[in-house]
C-alpha cells in the first residue's frame, strides 16, 4: 500500500489527514494571520478588463485605502 509520505512532503501529508472541519479551522487561522500582517481583503483591480477605468480606481484608493502607505522616518 502506498503511504501519503511516499507521494508528498510530510507537511502536506499532515494537511491531507485533517478532516474538512479541521482544515477550515486552520485556514481561518491563516486568514487571521494574513490580516494581522497588513493584508487586505480588497479585490485587486483587473486591468485587463474592458470595464477597468484607471481614473475611477485611483479615486477609490486615494482616501486612505490599501494603496496608500504611510512612510515613517525615524532613527530607530
């Protein structure tokens, strides 16, 4: 019989052994970490879309949204 470790890395084998509920819980933890590190759930613009309007997109993000970054200059 073929073992999971024969096909993939031990880390992936551990993931495959989880139940769907356990995978969901682990995924939620990853999202929490992603957001805590400054990630955003705002969708990325589709610049290839025929409906993409660069001017409108810039206006949406000009008021402190995810595309605006604060640069701190300090001696630390």
